[in-house]
């Protein structure tokens, strides 16, 4: 069985922009795949705490009103659900890490 048929978890952030040094996460989604089929997906508003530019809203559809009403640190999970029980290494491609995210 190839690695792509094994259980996988993907994380996709939607952000306020494209600058890896100043962009904030607006929403985060976790998708779980098993045997090549989607088995679960959760999405959380993160509430970036800054205005969301209109060009970013055009991409993901989450504006200031929704982000303020639904988002914030309490809405976002401290851990990726399902990741610990999978005992698999995590891998990512072209994903900048926001070093200050844990302090937000």
C-alpha cells in the first residue's frame, strides 16, 4: 500500500494576505483522509484581530464581521484533532510557519 492510501491529515489556513511575516490566520481547516477517501473535516474561525483586506475576503469569503463574531483563540483548537492517534509524521509543502501564532 502506498503512502497516499495511509491515513493522512491536512491543515489548510485561510489568511489575511500572502506575506509570511505579517499575515494572520483567518480560518483553519483540518481534513482527515483514510484509504484515499475523505473521512472528516472541521473548520474553525481564528479571529485574526486585524482588519481583513477585501482581496483576502474575495478569496475565502470570511470578512471582519464573521471573524469578529465567531473567531478568536477560544474557537481554535489547541491541537489538530486526530493527529495524535495517527502516530504519523507531519509533512507540508510551501507552508510558512507563523512563529508568533502560539502567543496570539
